C-alpha cells in the first residue's frame, strides 16, 4: 500500500490530505475538512485535470498578445499538447472576453477563450 500526501486547493483551508492507494485504487482519504477535499483527492489521484492559461499573438491589435484560457479543466497529460497547438495561433483584433479562439484543443472537447478585450489598433 502506498500513501500520497496532497494539499487541497479547493478552499482557503489548505487541508493536508493523506490518500491510501493500492496501485490506482483509492483505499481511503483522510485529512479533509469538507467534501470538496475528498473529491479533490480522488480526482487528483485518478484523473488529474488543470486549467490552462497562456497568451497568444494578436494581429492588428492594441497589444501584441492577449491572455486566453481553457473554458473547462483539461486532462493534465494534455497540457503540453495544448501549449504546442497554441504556439503558432494568431488572432485578429477586435477580440472580446469570452470569444472562442480555438475549438476542441488537442481533442479534449474543450475550447480556448479570450480573457481580455483587445480593440483593433486602427480604431
């Protein structure tokens, strides 16, 4: 049996979780003060996910780059595939918060959206 220690990131309490594992099977989780901690520990040990935030290049925009993020969490193992896909993406201004920049990045079923406004440099 293996034990894995994690700090829960679901609320400000930062509970220290102790997860007992047999391979990938979770035998028990202790240390959580709420149900969110238990869910986080299970998810992190069986199917970890992350939100990707980065910037992409703009064309004819008020700034050279604009911040973007995944609409939903993506599998942790897909992060680098997503970054590679975004490396050469350019968007033309104007761009608005929530605009879908790229659909279904790296076959995750998740879209990349703009998280800032960027007007055209000509406006």
